[in-house]
C-alpha cells in the first residue's frame, strides 16, 4: 500500500521518465486486472522502444 501523496518520490530512484499508474483493487489487483496491467506496460514499453532516450 502506497500513500498517493508520496507517489512522485518513486521517480527519484531513476534518471529515466517515471510514471505512476494507480489501479483499483486490493492486494491482489494484479490477478484481477491482468489485461489492464499488461496493456499499460505494453503501451509504455513499445513507446520507449520506438523513441529511446538520447544518451
């Protein structure tokens, strides 16, 4: 469980772009929302692959 007010701090551990997505549900939301979670990850991974950060 994460306090929504502190979610921005998760990005401090990386120099890459960090996004936070909140999914409704309890402790087992991954099992209940597999398609939504995988879909969200897929969209962001494909976007990163198509437009890699310069560096």
